[in-house]
C-alpha cells in the first residue's frame, strides 16, 4: 500500500481531541474509587460500561454499517488510555471490540457480521477470546483444543486457560486445531464463535492476585457442538486471522497501561508539590525530581510508539514490529512510573488513601500479558535484527 509523504501527523485531529476529552470527562465521574469499590464488592463496572456504550465509545473502531463509529484502533486506544488515566480501565474493551470485533469485521461473512457486530458495537453483547492453554504457553502451534467436523457442524474438545470475562459474555471466540499441516507437522487452526451457555462448555474461576471486576477462568470444552456458520473465516487459516486481532489487543492494552502510567505520574507530581519537608516541597530535591522526569520521558516515548503502531494498523500496513515495541515500552515505562510514584509517597505509597498500591498488579501484569517481554525480544531479535531463531 502506498502512503503519501507527510501523511503521518503527530497532532491529533479535532475529532480525536474531542473523543479524548469526552471519554476523559465520563471516566472522571467514576474514577479509581468507583473501580476499587466495585472490585472489592465483587461487582462489575456496569454503569461505566453502559454510559460509554450510550455515547458510542465502545464501538468506535467497528464499521458504521453495523452500528460502530467507523474509526480505527487509534481511536479505540484513545478510549482505553483515558479510562486507564482515570483509574477505571475496562479489560473487556480490549477483548470484545478490539480482538473479537476486529476479527469479525475482517473475516466474518455478511451474515456473521450482521449477527454479532451490532451487539458488540452497542455494548449490549460481549464476545471474549480463548486461545491460551495450560500446556501451550506462547507456542500456538501446540494448541491441544481440537475441532472435528460432524454432520451438523463442528465438535470442540479441549481446555482453555486465563480466559477473561466469560461470565459477562454471550459468546467466546475459541481458537482450535482443525487439522495438521503434513509438511511441517504444525496444527492448522480455526476460529469458532461458541455460545457461553453451550452444552459441554463449563468454566472454573481462576483465583489471581490482580484485583479487578473482570474475572479469569479455566474453560473446559467437552463435546461442544456448534453449527458450521459459527466457523469464522477460512478453516485452517486461523493463525493469520488471530494475529489480525492480537495486534489491536496489544495496541489498546499498551494504551491502557500508558494511561495508568500517566495517573501514577500525576499523583507523584501532586504529592511532590504538596509534601513539605525541611521547609520546601520534596519535589525540589533532584533525588526525586530527576527520576520522575526520566520516567515521564520514557512514558511519552512509549506513547509515541503506541500511536505509531495504531496508525500503521489503521493504514493496513505491517504493524507487527511497532506493536511489539509499543507493548515493551509501555509496560517498562508504566511499571517504572508507578514504582517511582510509590517511592515518592514513602509509606503513603502503600495506603489506600493515595490509590497507588491497588494499581501494582494490573500495571506489573503488562510485562507478562498479553505478550511477555521475552517473546517481544525474541520477535525483535529475529524479525528486526535478523538474528537466528532461538526456539
């Protein structure tokens, strides 16, 4: 695809600026206290989700003809960043419209798009994503979940691990092996939209240290049957289709954690200006101001790479390298921002009042998921630098 010179602009359009301002305004009315209270009560952030849905922000990246905003992943990343900055991130924004919605919009049939995209765009329905398995790790070629043809469609058997928000969704997009490539011996994968109330599909809550309204589950698929029109895209071409959804996941995930990094810096700046020791604000001491300034520089660099990745994806260009780099940079920068903010607060950094300790597990998770730092470095070593494959 040819792109005109000068087409990349570091200034957001008036429409993008208005989107950012509008979402920030909504998110500020909820904020970290709302998120914390919902989490500790074991409740969902339904009110925030519904208000964003009413204003069309959940489906901003989905096609207009199916009720979406007709914009791109760049715009959805804006929504995710501002929610993260306000302290009310919505994980299922990354899972439902960013992954499942993007895959459906690109590979679904007209009938499948008409069936599922309007609900995803309106926020009235959710479709979560199931690829991870206990024994496969990051090696998708080793997936053990299998789908076999039947007279009526497909029968799916297997186990999925760390699947987010199944208890809130109407469907789960399951990645399964449908055959084996005779030349390579690797599994050929396919995607299936499986109703979450399908007979044979059961879930088990997976306890995790990260406190969030969205829960994690192990899924067991025991002879789950779906009709043929629940196969998304071409049979055996699932890996390519999956990565069309994983790039948006990683971009929006990076944006959300950048928002969290912004929040940590803002809290640190406020405290460093207000906290007076030895007759001057502690922010006047270079031992605190310089590390915080460094963290802020790193966060802004990560945001630039995330914006570049989103721009490349929306232009239909290869966004793989930029997306991986954005994930790496966002995670490292946000973790450093939060750690520095906690350090500046001293003992108060661990108190509920200042709202930093609750952020830790969510921000730290970004170094591991949706893709680990080590797998990112493997990608850069092999694809960017041309070094031999190590695995």
